[in-house]
């Protein structure tokens, strides 16, 4: 992952086995461990190592603004779908606006892949609505083609392990979630650059290809390319002279 403008804290307990409790998450075929400290996802098997992928999204709801309507978001309602969750620092910011408009303008291509999208910040639903009701010409979002999640309590962001607890905001971070509600890609950026929509489209296609074929997508893979076998046969090495 790229560097972040804020710290993303992951809990570390002295005795990881005794200090953790098992919590059933939204993924229906396995259990994942969540630490007591803030109920953050422990995405890493090795607490001293980097986060591991995939990990299961948590069962938690969040306020949502869909067009002009206030609704409630829940991961469990999206079981069976591929989807993006785009965390961004704040409403009315150039970074957040550029990111969201770039994905909104290409939403038809994600829809063609059967992939939905949602964006989330720790602003209130009323702040989201005001931003949506402001035209692009005046620095707003206008008619955004996907909903905004309003995590005013910060619980939703914290449960995904992406909350900067000092600032009470999140960095610019994008999750790609699969049909079994496992996070398959976690792309983190600082506040100097937004995500590349073409690359995210390629990654969604790669994940779907791997799920459908059981093959691995090699470097520079693109839709239409052949994948690699997930099996690495061991070659017999024999001596030339016996």
C-alpha cells in the first residue's frame, strides 16, 4: 500500500490468543478475529507483519444518502455482489471531490461488470446532502451515480480499521469487496493523488476472472488475457550420470 497522510492503528495485544474474542462477521463461511480495542479488524495473521488480504467486512450499519433520500447501509444487503467502498477524508475537499467524480463518470463501466460503488466519510448525512445539492460548477457533486455513507459516529470507519483516531477522519482508501464479502483489494493513498479508475476496473475484472477460473492473473494482466495455473508442479531433478 502507498503511504498514508494519517496513521491507521491496528491493535496489538500482549497475548493475542487470550486477549481476543471471536466475532462472527458478515462472511457466512468462516469466522474472523476482531480485537476488543475498538472492535477493529485484525487483518493480519502475524501481528508484527503487514495486513493480509482477504479479510471479511464487519456486520455494521451506517447512515447513507442515496440521491436525495436518507437510507441505511449494511454490508449484508450486498451479499452476492462485487462492490467498492471508497473512504475519503471530508466533504467539499478538492481531493474527495476529484475522486468521487472520477468514479461517478465511469460508473457505467463498473455496472457492466456487475460492480456497485459506495463512498464514505465521517461527515454527517446533512453535509453529504448539501454537497450533493451543490452543482459541479459551484464545487459540488451534482448528481452522483452512487450513494454516500455518513459515518458521523466514526464507528463504521473504525470497524474497517481505516479511522485516523486523532483527526476523526479517514485517508483516501479504496476497498474492493467480493460476492462473499471478503475485501480482496485495499488501496491506500496519501492526500497528493487520487486513485486510477482504469486500474480499479482492471482489478475488479481480475478478481472476477480469478473467481470464475481459479487461475492467477499475472503482471500486466488485462481482460482477455490468459491467466496462470494456481498449481506449481515440482519438477524431478535427476542426475545425468548414475
